[in-house]
C-alpha cells in the first residue's frame, strides 16, 4: 500500500507543470474563495456518499442486514482511494470483495455485488460521457469528441456485454493464458486456473439466477439511478468552483464538461487521470485545439481548473485513505454466521 501513498505526489506533477507553464501562483488559486471551494468539496463528498449508499443497498438486498449502513458506506467510500491512485480508475472493487470475504461472504457472492456496483457506475457515467462526446462533436471539437466517445463507448459496452453475457454463458480462463500459467506455475498454476474457473462459474451462475428476476431488475434500476445522481453531483462541483471567478456556467454544461474530462482521464496514461482531466475540461469548455491550451480571454481560467481538481481529487484522497485504513483494512474478529 505504501506505493499508493507515493502515487499522490507523483499525481501532482502535471498540476505543477500546468502552474509553471501558465504562470499560476498559489494566490491565483486562492482567489476562487473559500465558499465556492468548500461547496465543490461538499458536492464531491455527496457523490462519494451516494456511492456508499448504493453499495449498502446492494449488499443489504443480497446479504441481509449483516452490517450497519454507515460502515458499509464508509468501506465503499474508502475503496475509492484505490481508484484515485491507479491509472484508469480501477481497483476499488477488489477492496470491496476483500472486505466482504473477510466478513464471511462467499467469494462468488461478494464478487457479484462488487460487479453489480461497478457496472451500474460505469453504465451511468458512460451514458453521461457519451452525451458529452456527442455535444462536443456537434460543436466541432472533433479531436476531443473522438477521444471522449472512443473511451466511453469502449468501456461502457465492454462492461455491459461481459455483465449481461455472464447470464447466458460460463466464462473460463482463456486456453492460451491457462497454458502459460500452468507451464510456469506447474501445480500451483494449475490450481490457480482451476480456482479461477470455479470462481467465474459461480459468478455466472449467480448472474443467471438473479438477472432474470423482476426483483433484481428493480435493484439494477435503483442502483443505476443512484449512480446517475452521484455523477451529476460530481459534475456540478465544477459549476460551484467557477462561480468564484465570475464565470457563469449552467449545471448541464458543467456536468457535460466534467464527464467529458472524466472520460479523457480514464485513459491509462497517468495516475488518477492527473493532467488529463484538467486538460480535458479546458479543451471541452473552450472548444480548443487539443494541442494548444492558451486559454482565450473571457473564458474559463486555469486557476479555477486547479482549484476544482484539488477539491474533487486531492481532498477526497485524504478522506478515502482514512476510511480505507480505518474500516476496509482494519482487523476484527470474524462473526459466527453459522
């Protein structure tokens, strides 16, 4: 876990480069004002809170009242630290699976809940990002629109296909990969492949059992609605920040800009999309040449972009780290569930 702490200062390098390139000083960022900054932080905390509530809702539906809503929400929020410090925002689901398994939940059921959580998250975020890409395309920002659409469509369709296909077929480790693992791992490798195949079979069995029921369809829709709401709060955080500069942007345009930037930040290039999200939001808002980021007069300024990034990325990193260590990775005695 120590290397993830190191990822935080590394993720600041693009911010520092942007500050030097455009001569942005700390006092320029402070001009945003404490109220807009705290408002953006609050919007981001609501976004994370809704993710926690959604996870609690899914866990309680499939597992019953095995833990408090507050603790389950805290664990889910804490798992976001992994996404914040990983290229392409992956990894939070493994924390959730690990925590549920420690609580005595079978690995297949824990994986099903985590997958359902992430699929609804990706689906909602993907739809909003695709909308942002289409709007960018209509407004002539062809390069930015292409990046947003390719990234969003690929990720969204891939997850949805794998998720719904799991209800019709049983996945296994691909033959070539299993041969390589068995060749180099020998008995341990063979055991790993066998256990992985069994794990995927159990998940596919759960998909067939749950996806066809009316109740599970209702659960999916409710989880999707919570995900959509959480992304919207993330989107309006930018509107709140820029209000401190006198620049006016509507809620819809703010959500579209943030989701477009989020799609660009999903490219597996930098830690937590650092640098990519900032450049993406400027390019989207100002309809710029993607290789020319001299912000035009009377348009969004770089100091508000940096303030937004601090409020929605660096502040949450501290919160999620605390919850990850305090709840998800804490030691405890496994309850007797017999």
